[in-house]
C-alpha cells in the first residue's frame, strides 16, 4: 500500500463521497440482514401453527385460523420484498458515491499525469517510448481506478457485513456459526490463487494483444510500402502467426476461468451441507428451530460473495499498487528546465551565445563545442552545415527545450534561464525540421499557436508561406481536415503549413530549421521572396543545408562537427576559399543540371 498512499490526497478531496458511501453500505447491509430474520419468523410461524391448523380440521374455526395464519405469511413476504427494494435503493446510492468517486479521481489523476508530462523536458521523451507513456496514463490509471472504486466498495461491504453479522450469528448459536463459516477461508484462499493465475494469463494476453495491435497499426500505416513491394501475403502470414499466439493465450485463460465458478459453487455447497448438518443436530437437541437453519443458510450465501470478492479485491489492490508505482516513477521525475526569476517581458530579439558547449544528456553526444555568436534585434543569421553538425541543437537551446551546462545564452542581454518559459516561447516562432501537423483542419493547424485565431491573419500567413492557393484549391478549403501527421498533404505542403503556423504568431524570434528541404526550386523561390518580407523587423535564424536559403541572411556561420569553422556575409564567404563557396558552387551546378533536364 506504500505506493497507493499517493492517492490519499484524492480520497481526502472526495471525503464526503467516501463517508456517504460507507453509510450507504452499512444501511444496505442492514436491509440485507433483516430479510433472513423475517424468513426465520415466517418458517417458525408455519411450523408452530401447522399442527394447530390440523387440530381445527373440519371446523369453521379452521378457515378463520387460516386467514390469520395466511395474513401473517403475506405480511412477512411483503416486508421481505420491501427490504429488498430498500436495499436496491441504497446499493444505487453506494455506486453513486463510491464508484462516482473513483471516476472523479480517475479524471483528476489522468489530468495530473498529462499536465505533468507537458512540463517534462525533451530528453524525457527521448528516453521513453510513446507506448509506455500511453499505457501509464490509460491502462495504469484504469487499474488504479479499480482499486478506488470496486475494491474499496467491496472491501467496505465485507468489513461492515462481517462486523454486523458475525457477532449476531454467534449470539444465536456459536456451534452452528463455526460450521457455517469453516469453508469460507478455504473459499477465499482458493479464489485468490485462481484469480492470481487468471491475472498472469491476462497479462500474457495483454502483451500478445499489444503485439498484434502494433503489427496491425504498422501494416495499415505502411500499406503503401506493403503494396509497392508486393508483400501482402507475407504480412497476412505474420498476422496469422501473431493471431495464433493470441488465441493460444486466450485458450489458456479460458481453462483457468472454467475452474472459477465450479470452485465457488462447490465450496458454497459444502458450507450449506455443514450448516444443515450442524443445524439439524441442534434442532433435535432443542437448541434451535427450523427457521434458524434457513436463516443461517441465507447468512452463508450472504457472506459468500464478499468472501469470494476478497481474493478478487486483493488482486485488484496488487495490480493498482504496481500501476501506481509506475505512475509515481514519472510523477517524481522533475524537469530541469526551470525559470530562475520567472521574468515576463516583451523581448526585442537579441540572441547571444557565449562559449556554449552542449552534450545531449540522453545520448552523451557532444553536439556543440565552444560556440559564440550574436544576432541583434531584427537581424538574420543563417547556420549552414551537414547532417549531424549541430544546427538543430541551436534552435533547441534558443527555445529552451534543453539547457546548456557550459557557456551561456542571453536574450536581450539577460540570461535565458531568467525568463518565464511560457512568456519566452510565446514570442518565438519555430518551424521544425520534422514537420508535425495535428489531425484537424488546416485552419486550426495554422492557428494552433495563437489563442484566438483570426481569419485574416491565418489567410495572410498562408499567403506568406505560399500555400494559400493550394489550400483554397481543396474542396473544403481551409476546413479541409489534415490526416494523421498531415498524410493528406504533400511533403512541401506540410512544410509550408508549418511555416504559416510559425508566422501567424508574429514572433519576435523566428527560427526555420531546414524548413525548405521538401519543396521544389520554384516553390522555394516563392517562399524565399515572401520570407524577405516576413523576416523584416524580427530576429531570424535560418538553419539549412541549402545555400539558397542562407543567402537571405545578413550573417552566415558554417558549422562542422559542432564548431563554427567559417563566418561572414554571403559575399564575404564567396570571395575567399571556403567550404561555403564549395557548397554554393556544387548546389548551383545541381540546379543547372535539373533545369537542363526539364
């Protein structure tokens, strides 16, 4: 229960649900116990008065006696029915308090976990796979809810029923009580063992189901590749193999489940036999009545389900404890990206790197080595380099997705660590290299970064990114829904929508991380012409391997293995022997070859 202590704050928050639920459980148990006593009185009434009824045989008095006798039986039957109805009402109240409480806590816990996920740094997501993150917020939280709802509800029912009923049974007859209760511990232990075996089999099924789901998802996501390589038959064969594993695991679980109810019914039957045997001897000895035997049989059946559920609820608690431990592991993970002074201010856009070196904490790769440069407000800087040279790392550091350990980064001559994260990032427009679009309309994707999307601003941003004409050509225009990860758009269209999404924020700092890698030469020229206007008045960092993009910037630095090897303007770098000039000449030659082929 150590890990489950974390949930005490939620139980305290919804304490009235828990208190009222406990009261309703007690009341429902009272209405469950009373009918057994009424059955005893009814049977004793029949037994005690039957001989008297026989004595009046043939007399008019017999009919009168029968009416009184029958009225008594009907009265008991009516009271039993009333108790059942009242118990049903209070069982409804039990679920409306305890089960509703578990749902409310589930809602709060999911929100807490998801909100905590948002605060964690990028390194956390590189260390953990998406499937694991999803399982902790869905499967694990659902298991915790089963502890907070059914486990607590049945646990309270068992405890209160035993506290109320056992003393009452012993007060009637201790010997009969011992006989009636003797099989129940064996029943609880048997259910616990069988249930644990079922849980292990269920875990195997879950793993098999997860593999099957992953395979199917990959098959559907990569259907183009499957068809292109004519691998449908191999895919079907592999699916059948995974499906067969799932079937075998399911059959194993079914065999265990088949033991469940026979075991329960057998032990209940044993308890009933012992009750009848012990009760009969007590009746013969004159210590009990026949009504007491019937009453005790009802009590035994009354205790059977709570005792049976003890093994189940124990298993629920174990599963919840394991799941909460997994949840707590992530909740205890704290972000190291924190603001030192929570500074909130409008920035001008000056960026300065002072002797910055950076090693990725999750991989140990040294991405930057003693980098220094300054970009004044409204200026533009192009960062050119090959794959793995550290270009994208600079944009990650400016956005504070990571923090440096060596050197210092300043925004407007103030250490970047002093700024409030939300305030800083709200003034940065970022176009990532790996474009991600949400499964929503194009309009909402472009307006994603602003609180109140303005139609005119979104249209203008689309025009600036040279994607407006493409969008209005769709049957539904800006209301066209983008498929998963933007699958309904071409690579170039996705990249331009991503540019529009960054531009519409009117950021003080604009960062383009290889934003034109998926567009053709003509589209690139159109966007570059638009970017001249977009970049005006705002600090811009252009990260690219294309010289055509870099020449827009007022300053250019060339990165090689995390070091700045060259720096200057486009003209300065072309005027001397440099790797930049070699790259420029190579790319110009490639463009000429493409034009000649066209």
